[in-house]
């Protein structure tokens, strides 16, 4: 599990640093796309499902699908192209042709050999577009393959042709114009002028009397195999759609930060929450072998619907600039349309249309009519995100047994980070002289119990004044690591700590704060013990490890972090890894909390009061916990 996650981290770093900055070029330029693909090859990530004995990674299915989603988030063209190659590698893995396996598989992971596929025509009803006839030593192929991706990039591709009895023959053929001594020929059309991903060089292949020798046969599949395969794998393409949806959310999030318009932030939150629900539903469905096909199709349609709506929202928040063909929002919008029809069957088409029609049914969506919900199937729930008004009302109506301060009292003697402004109070009016009592006070934005804002680490980050009110009311869970912190003051929370907590209390729900109870709140009145500085001026206190933070953000979709020390990062982490990860989203970081020992492991609701300092990098915070 750790190795799979580490591999995804490597891929993400490559995508962020190399692919994302040139995503528009990758979409339109075959050479740039090929270089991006070979970059994945240099990392040895082009044969993920191939067993290690053949030079592949041999990763689990869920890891592969997360990889697909990740690539689609940063480049739809790269995601689409590498999917063809990964599919070819998977087919060769299932082959009984050891000669082909030995020739191709060890060289596919690093991109030394690139292979495509051409079998989508098997889905088409009526007379087969390409036929096969048995000959001595092999088969003779005749016909057209209307869709082959990667011309000029891939060296070969796996073709499928139909025998008279409906059996499908799969074999390896060159993806270049080739003539055989016995008269066979393969020719290709010019690359299709697609609306998106033109760089993938999609062509039609024409086979005339092409002889496929037995040693080039990958495998033989029975009649109707393609339809059974489509049903079994109906959820796979969802991850390309959700990756595209994340790409749209990235654009909306940037617009929310740069334009500081509350309604954009609200739109981002609503769409993000719905995407989170959709992904979790799909992930659960993958573990339910007995789930009905109709329910899987509805999940597939939901992912498609989300990709297109979020991409449309990305265009909307970018205004007229999104009309430029080179604009990121325009590219993502086109990619969403491609992923709408990727691997499409008539059943997927029908489910998608039903979903799109249902989105227009305002009455059913707003009221959640029982009749409308029943149409979706017993296991399906409408992905309706509550408005801030509805969420706030539910909090007011709920009964709580306790309201607990999680903020320290502020005075001039509190522990402060070295270099922070001193806390100062000055009396400016007295009862005797002025008839009322008034003080002036000053302190840093990151002193006492406080909340950090993205502006504290990112030059274009949001200020604390832009945080929507509804995001300052959050559910919370508490992870207790006092034992570990007592034994090791430099202890950093790891993923296994999170999983151990979940074994006792259930999976951490999305959109909640994760609070870390280290016991450091007991040291608040002792500055020396609180910072635990050694002779080299290094600080020693516990916090969140970077891997755990990334896991919580990506796998549990949390709203943020909180801790009873002076930083969510351990004192030894001078790069502030967890702070940067959380505030890049942006989400919430609370530091110097207290009374965490009075909270249950889960069930509390936090109300975070801030000073709306214009452009503030953070703010002292009055945090209260409503405990049921």
C-alpha cells in the first residue's frame, strides 16, 4: 500500500512540474504529447498492471484507477493516449503467447516499445467492419478499423477481427503503412480533425488481405466477448471523467482566489462536495460484486455529468477569456466532451441521457420527490449538496450537551514563535477619567489560538477575510497521539495512525476537520516546554506527517487540520509541509488549540470565529466546540 502511494506521489510530482505547464501544447502537438508519454516511461509507469516478472509494476486495480484519474486531471490527451498503451499491455499479460510477451512486455513499462489498440469496432451492430478468415499458419484480415489512436507515436497496435462464427481474433500488427510479400497491405487515413486531443493522432486503418501469422495472435475471444467485458468494466472509465472534473475544479478554485467573489467559492464547495460523494460511491461500488449493472451505469453517468458541468462552470468563471482555444478552461471543457463518449456503449449512452434529462428536472432535484428518487434505483442517492443556509439551520436545531472553548486566553505571557510581534495591552481610557474602560492591544496574526490563511505561504493566496462564513462551521474528529508524543516529542502522525483510528471509529467522513491531540496543551504556561528548543535552537514538538496529511486530503477529502501545538507541522519540519499542502487547496489550519481532551473522538461541531483582517495571513481565532 505504501509503495503504491509513493508511486502516485512520484507521478503527481511529474504531472505538476512537467505536464501541467504545457497541457495546452500537449493537447495540440503530437511531439509534445509523445515527450510527455515518454516521461511517464522514464519513470517506468507505462505498464502498471503488468506483473513484475514481465517488468511491470503489478499494482492493484484501485491504484491503477487512481493513476488514471491523476493523469486525466493534468492532461486529457496524455491520459487518453497512455490508456491505449496500458490496455495493450494488459491484453498481452492475459495472452498465452509467451513469444509475444517476451518480445513486448519487458519493454513497455519504460516506453521503449509503445503499443496501441484497435478493437472498439467490435461494439458496432451489424456486419463486422473487419473480418478474419483462417489460413494455413494464421488468419487473413480484411476491412477497416475506424478508430486507432497514436499514429506516428506507437510502433504497433493490437487489432481485432471477426471470424464467420462471431469469434474475435486479436493480433499484433504495425501502426505504419506496410506491405507484405504475399500481397497484404495496411494503409492509414490522415489524422482525424478532432475537437479535442488532436495530438493523439487518431486515424482509420485499412487492412487488405493482411496475413496475421499465428505467432502474432494475442488471443481468441468468444462471440459477444466485448459486451461482457464492457459490462464488467463499466466503472473504469469513470476515473477519466472524475480526473477531468478535478481539472475543472482547479480552474474554479484559482478563480475564487483571484477574483475574491463569494459565489465562486460557494460554487466550488458545492461541486467539490458532489464530486467527493460521486467518487466515494464509485469506490464502494467496485467492492460490491453483486451490484446491479443499472446502478453501475448510473454512477458512470453521474461521473460524466459532473465532468461536463464542472468544466462548464470553469468556462463560466473564466468569462470571455475561456473562448480562446488555448485557454485551460476551454481545453478542459473539450476534454469533458471526449470523456463523455470514451468507451461508450448504448447502455452508457442511455444512462447518460437519462442523467442529463434529470438534471433539468428542477422539481425532483430541489424537493427530492420520492417518485423521482425511485426512478434512480434503490441503491442510488441524489447527489444534492445542501446550501449554507440549510447547513446552518441544522446546526441551530440540533441539541448539544456542551459548548467548549478550544482557544487559550490571550495575555502578554503566552508562548510565541520566535520573531513574532509581542502581545501588548495599553489602557487608553479609564472609568475615573473617561467614564468607561478601554484598552488597545496588538499582536501577530499567528499568535495564540489562530487560523492560518493561504496568504501566509503563497503570494497569490487568499487572505483570511475571504473565508466564507459557512466554511468556518465544521464537523471534527480527534486523533489522540499523546502516548506517541510522550515517548517521542518529534513524533509525526503517519497513515497507519489514521487507519488504526478508523478501525475503532469508522472511516473519517469527508468535509470534516481532523484535530490532533498531542497533550501539548498542558505545556501552554511553560514557554520552554511548549517549544522544547534544544541548544542548536531546533524545536521539538509533534505534528502531522506530510504523508498522513496528503492521505487525509486526497483519500478522505477533509476540510482541514487542527492541533494543540504551535504548528500542524512537527517542530523539526522547517518547510511546513502540512501547512502548505492544506492551504494550497485552500482549507483550514488551526494551531494552539486547547481542551481537546474534553472532546469525543467524533461527533463535535466546531465554530471558528475570526478577525476579518483584510488581506490577512491568518487571524487569532475564537474556536468553540459544540459537543452532542
